[in-house]
């Protein structure tokens, strides 16, 4: 089992970071007239995904971590829509659209699994703390931290 010591150790972070790099490189080729509209929005959505994973990880609180992961998950949907628009406006080709769309889908699925896992482990922590103390403490098994 791999020990996670940083957000950079998370596979979902690594994949989302690569997605953001690819989107930023591709949008450099967009028309200058799009610089402050679709180009900017597409870049922001792509960069938001790994950024929110990192920020949430550093919050040291499971509930806040999950909240930031959900924001990243929403940014995946935003980016997916923007990539569709870019394709339909002939700003990206079919290969780039398919490749980036698959990456967005993979990252979305990974985020969904991570959110579900964190939520389930929180429920398990609460259930075990009820069993030990006779009352629900509301704190995770490791003092409320996610590590």
C-alpha cells in the first residue's frame, strides 16, 4: 500500500494536473479574440481541479476536504462543457476533444470514488465511536484529520 504524505501522491491529483497542463497548452493555440472569454474560462476550470484537490487536502478536516473535492468535481463538469463548446466552434479537433474528454471523465470518476470513500469512512468512524463511547462524538477516528 502506498503511503500518502502529500496531495501530490494522490493519483487523482496527478491525473488532474496532467489534464490542466494539456488544456493550458492547447488553449495557447486559440484565437486571440477568445483570450478573455472561452479560453480563459476553459483554463480556469482545468486549473481549478488540481488546485481544489490540493487546497482541500491541506485543510486537515475531512468535511472541508470533501467540500473542495466536490468543487473539483463540479469543475470537471464545467470543463467538459467548455471542451464541447470548443469542439463545436472548431477551436479543437476531434482527437483533442476525445482525448481530453476521456481525461475529464477519468478524473471525474476518481473524484467521485474518493468522495464516496471519505464519506463512507466518516460514517464508519462515527459508528465505531458510538460503539466505544455510547454516544456519537462527531470526530473521525483520527481526531478529525483525514490523514
